C-alpha cells in the first residue's frame, strides 16, 4: 500500500515543482521586462496554471507544425512559440498584461533561462528511474539480481 502512495505522490510533487518553477520565472519576467505586469498573487497563480496547460496541450502541437522552422533556426523557433504562449496568456487572463510581442519574447526568454538555471542548480531527484529502482524487487545491495542487467530508459 505504501508503494502506491509514493507513486501517486510523485506526479503531484512534480506538478507542484513545475508550477513553482514557472511562477518564479513569471515573477522574474515581470520584474525584469518592462512590458509584463500582473495585479495580484491570484493573477500570478492563474497565469501559472494557464501557462502550464498551454505548455502541455498547445505547445506540442505548435512544435510539431513548426518543426522544420525550429530545426532550420537551431531551436530559435521554440523561443518564438514561448513568446506566443505568453502573449496568449496575457490576452486570456485579466490583470496580467503583456504589452506586445517584444515583451512576450523577452519574458519567455527570462522564464526559460530561470527554469534552466534552477534545473542546473537543483537537479530534480524525483526521477522516473529513481522511482522504479526503489519499487523493483532486485534493489542494489540485495542478493539474487544484479542491478546492471536492466536497461533503464
């Protein structure tokens, strides 16, 4: 029963971590980029939830359709997609203002850099591999199975 609780808790922790990471990025973007502003903390929470939904649903479709452009520009197209999603969030959430595409582009760049920096400084321990290793009967240190005979992806 305890293993099931741990597997349910892990996706929730990952979601909370990604929301917190996105919130820090939006806070930094609003502080650094002059054309981005939010009214209240509730507005910030709504923006973070909306951006995470847009990143989960709309961004993969945009990346799929823009894949040739992304490859030709060596990844620069991803920054443009992030800017479009941030601009869309500014249009959909009252109290969150993004003044134009330039501000959205710089804000998306700041959000991406903050996320990259935080991920480099604090790597996430809640990985799929670590979860599978703890749930596997042949854990390292136990007799019977070697851990290196399994391919983890």
